[in-house]
C-alpha cells in the first residue's frame, strides 16, 4: 500500500517532449484512471512509474521512498509494483501456474508458501481449472486474468494497468471491469489504469486524470469532470457537448449572467466573471416550442429509450439535445438553455 | 551513452552490455584492426614502402588478375543459375518447391574443397564413374577442370544459392496486387516480368551479386584444388603458397596481400550494403499472398528441366565421389567384384591423422557453437534494449570477419596472436589460434538468428518479469533464454556445420597435431590418396545433410529469418 507523489515530471524522447512538468498525487488505495487521446503520454507516464524508463526531469515518490530523482533511480524489480500489459505479456513457455508462481519464486518463498499463495491467486481470478494449461491454450479474457493473478500474487504496493481490456470484445470488457473493481476492493492497492475509453474510466475510477499533449488537463472525480470541466479540451473530450463563447459576463447578486448564442442566461462557474466559454451538454438544452433559440434537426440517432438530436441553430452552431419523443430530420424546434457550466479559456 | 540511460530501468544491464560488447569487439574486430596496422607500417614506423614493393610484383598482379577473373565470371554463372531458379520458384506455381529449395541449399553447405573433389571425380581420364560407364577419355587426356574455366564453373555452382536466397527474399516481398495491377492494365507474361517484377527486384539481385562476388573472391578450396595443379594462382592461393613455403618470415609480405584481398572485398561489401538499403522501400508493410503465376502446360517440362539441373550439379558429383571411395585403387573401374570399403575403413578407423582431425574439428565446432551462444544471447538482447552508439557501430561491423575472405582473417589472427603482448608465449601453431579465429569468423552466423528472434520478442515479456522483481540474470535465464532457445539452437547448428567443414582459415593456421577435417581432405587429395579423400568427403556430406535435415525438421518452431534457406 502506498501513495504516489509526482513532482515536475518530464520525459523527452529524442528532443520531443512526451510529458511536460507533471505534478500530482495519487492517494493510497485510490483507483486512478488516465484518460486521453492517442499519443498524449499515458503509457509514458505509466512506464516512468514502473521504472521501465527514466524521467528526463522531476521526481517520483512511492510511499516513503524516492524511486526516481534526477540522480538516482530504483530499478523496476525493486519497486514492488504490479504491471498489467495490454498484450498480457504472459510467458509462453511457462504454464499458467508457473506464470503466476514466478514472482514468488523470485522472492525465494518456500515451496508450500508458493503453492498456497498461487492457489489463492488462481482461485481469486477463477483460473483454478486452467492452472496446468499453457497460455497459448487460453482465450483473451482468461489470459488477462492470468496476467492479473500474476500481479496480485506478490501483493504489490501499486498496480499499473496499460489498456488491459483494449484487446477484448465489448461483453467481455464489462465482465473484466467487474474483475478489476473486485480486485481493487479486496486488495486495497493503489491502481493506475490507462484507458482511452471514457465509459470504462467513469465506471471504475475514483478519480480520472484527463491528459493531452503530455499535460494533465484536469484531475477530478468522474462527476466533477463531466459537470465542471476546467477547459475546452476537457469539456469536449469528456461526454457530449458543444463549447461556445460567451459575451458580456456580469456578476449578479449570487449568480453569473452572460450572453450565450444571443440569449441572456444564468451560468455557473468556479472563476467569478473571468469566464469566456460555456459547455452546452444535452442536459442543458430543453426542447420547447417557445424556446428562444431556434434550431433545425440535422441528424437523429436512437440511443435506446431516447433520441440524440444533432441540431443546427440559426447562427450555425451545432447543438446536441436529447429527447424521448422522435423528431424528423429538418424539423424546426426551439431550445432553452439552462445554467450551463462556464470556464475561462485563452 | 545518453540513450542507454534514457531507456531501460536497470543500470546493471548497461554495465553488462559494456562488458560483453568489449569482449565481442576484441574478438571480432581486433584482428582486422591489427592487420590494417601491419599493412601500413614497416617495423613499427608508418610506411607504405613494403606495400608498394609487394603490390608491384608480377606474381601479385597476376594473382589479382586471376582472382578478379574467376570471381567475376564465377559470379556471373551464379547469377544466371541462381536467378533462373529464384524467378521460377518464387513466381510460378511449380510443385515440390520446398524440396527444390532444400536441394539448392546443399551446394552452399558442402565445403568447396569437397565440391572440387567431387567434380574432378566425374571428369577426366581417371574418373572412376566414367571408367565404370566406359566413357572415360583416354589416359593422358587433361583433366578439364584444372583450368580457369573449371574454377569459374565450380565457383558459380558453389555460390548460386546466395543469389537464389537473396533474390527469392526480394521476390517474395512483391505483393500479388502489384503484378495483378499490371495485368489489369494490359501487360502480359514476359512484359509483366520485365517491366514490373524485374525493376522491383533489381536491388536484391544487385546486393546478392555483390556478396557472391566477395564470397567467390575469398574462396580458397576451389582454386586450391583446381588451380594449383594447373599453375593458375589466385590471391588466396598465393598467400597460402607463400606461407606454406616460407613460414612466418614472409608474414609482412602476405599481410599486404591479405589487405589487397580485403580492400577488394570491402568494396563488394559496401556495394551490397548500398543495394540492400534500397530494397523494398516502396513495399513496406505488405502482407499479402506471394505470387504464383500459373505456368500452364509448360509446368512439367520446366520442372523436369530444373530437377535435371539439380541432378547434374548435386547428385552426379556425389555419385562420382561415392564411386571413387569404393574402389581399391584410384583409376580401377567400379564393378561388383572390385567394390570395397577399404578406403572407408582406413579413413574412419585406422588413420591416426583422420581420427585426430575428426576430434579437432568436432571439438572446435562444438566449442565455437557453445561459446558463441553464451556470448551472443545476452549481447543481442542487451543491444536490442540499449542501443548505444558503440553497439550500433558494432552491429554494422560484426559481419566483417565472416564476410571478409578467410585468408584475410587468418593472416590477421596470426599477426595478433603470434606473439602475445607482455609475454614470450605464442598461440601460433596451437589449436587455440584456430579456435579464436572460428569465434571471430562465425560470430555473425550465431548472432544474426538470435538477433532476429529477439527483435520479434515482445519487450513486455522481460518487463513483466522485471515488474514482479526478477533481476537481470533471472530475466535472462527464465524468460529470454527459453524464448530465444530455438533460434539460438538453429544458430548453434549452423555454426557447428560451417566450422566442422571449414578449410580456408585452418589451412593457414594448422600445424602438425591440429589438423582439421578440411585440411586432411585437402592433404589426402594433394598426396594422391584420392579414394581416401573421397570416403572422408562422403562422410562429411552425410553429416552435413543430417544436420540440415535436423534444422529442416524443426524449422516450423524457429522464428522467421532464423533458418537461412527459409525466408
Ligand atoms: N520510445 C519512444 N521513442 C520516441 N518517442 C516515443 C517513445 N515512446 C513514446 N513516444 C512518443 O511519446 C508520445 C506519447 O506516447 P505514449 O505511448 O505515452 O502515448 P499513449 O498516450 O500511451 O497513446 P496510446 O493511447 O496510443 O497508447 C507519442 O508522441 C509517442 O510517439
Ligand atoms: Mg499507450
């Protein structure tokens, strides 16, 4: 069990920065998701935490120990960290049991101890009956469970997972997510989980770090990320919505008002009066005949139980709304905006 | 060093890499460097006077001319034969391709002195096979192979597999769609070949031609067996004759000759590199099916023709060798009543020299295979993980001792080891000089397959072990070694095979008591014991074929690029 402290961490690959000045803290026992578009540095950050790569600048502290500083670096084999790879990285020449027991052999436990702990890990991941198979004879989900068992068996301080479910189909993903959440509850280990699937991140993580271009854009609970995005990137990347500029912001009694798409409405924000944009999510748009924002339906997508309407407002902005009633493409409707989230963006 | 620190979590890896890398550098490149220094100095001071006087000698120029003629024209023969086979095998729907390819590889694996010996057994007045068939030329007629033409022909046959392999690899990289696109546009049979396939394969053909020329230039067995009786001397045989005749007193002189061969070879190697770099640039990433153009009604005649060629260049000489090994005295025709295994019994069980040679060759080959495996496995892995400037340099130079003619390496080894630094001891004349020369020469044979298999290995394999706490040696032992074992085994068998048959290096380095099998065959033939030489050669051919079959049987289990004749 350990918390992870990262200070001014940077990583440069052949002159191009992959991570820039990251400072953050993962609490002990937290389930953290790293979310971001491809190439934003998620894997890089994870590999620095694991010790596979050396930071170009900054420090990493796990528990009470500095594992990477400007001058010194603890090699991965001495960090007591678990790593689950997207490609599983099972050793093809070892049986399932040997794959799982190998970390214990390294730690020079006695034979009976190894057997007992291996059995426990196999049972916890539901692999008991596959113990004597070779990894090549397992399905993708079973392989990922072996990888998890291998990482669980040595009781690591923290577990790092790099898109562990990316190779699996949708149904299997859901059941494996339950396996991971379960694992987290039982062991209480700090977990850092890389994914580019935001539904997955929302479903599992206590807090999500949204990354872009080597920077953490926002690090908050899933709910905060969705409802109170800090900037345009987070607002557009997490959930559905449109970011539009605001004008003539005014601080009222205890409410902020602004001009949005020609209408004067109340907005919510953290930074008083310094806001420049709002994020219009479907929840912020109510459909009504009398709505002062006129829009035309451009596309209708059925989401199951409700429809997503892609509309184009009279001023040319695309807005997303949700309804239970069906509209036809081309239909005219009125929209009312209710207290959207505003933020400042330069 | 900069990049070594960036990647990889373990400092012990960088440290181990430096240690093994320095060892490997000393092993492979120190001799070459030593030779270079010898060539440009005279008694310790920089001077080119000796080089000038040796290069001005008539015998040097003559040998250089002969070398260039035989290697050049021999390469031409290889190109014609190898390219014809490669185009037909790679592009058309011939049957039994695997068997054909296997048979075409045998000439490359059979040592040149045996090739020469076997061909002399099917030609000339004293050929047992021709006598048996009653078609031998009259006594006193010349042996037609003891001539430049004979050398050219055999060099051509010996090295056609190199052209075949490189060209076939290039052809296989051409996706079917490219040819189909040409056909859709209206190009027909020969035109497709000429205008689409040929231009795409030209770089591989050129690369193959260059390396074939280098190999032919360094060939010692064929010009020695065929050229020396005819008084036709090439550079490698000139070096051999000088060294055998006058011993190490002419060391400085032969160093200049070795440098001369080396210089010509380096030009060839650079050309090969250049063309290899241009290979497949526009076809990266193609994974589609290889070509199989239907030959239609021409298929059977073409197949018959190809197998007939295989029969002539492979089976016929072997029959000649076998026939000679079964007669009581050279020149007696083979009949049921004259057939005898006396020569076999003599070489295999009675002659102390051959017994010693078997023991020497066997232990040299086995030792080289084992030591090289121990060095190459960790080295290849660490070089893959920590590409430093030094390791990249080494990567580009490590083929040199193998690609350079054997004569060059032998002279370099003598120079390096004749007087060990700080002592009066010498390794010259001991078996250790041959052993070290083999390590240098066959380093690439072991290293490249291991490297190929490790490149295909997911780096996460080792990282997973690292993350559960396995240290460097545990990772090497428990993960890297087992996963690259098939490739290492294939590399070891190849090293064993080539070292077991080796002649060129040991011909210059042997002394009484350290004969190798190659030397013994050469000497037996030289002293007229042709029947015994044939029996010994036959034995070696069987060993070669058995080992090749072994590799073939397991070839499915090897990663791509490990077995040289499976591309
Ligand atoms: N070994 C390397 N050498 C050079 N550049 C690298 C290396 N590894 C990563 N990069 C670069 O660093 C940046 C971040 O890469 P990283 O692998 O961390 O992305 P990622 O967020 O994991 O993306 P994905 O979701 O596609 O896996 C990329 O631009 C990548 O090209
Ligand atoms: Mg990644």
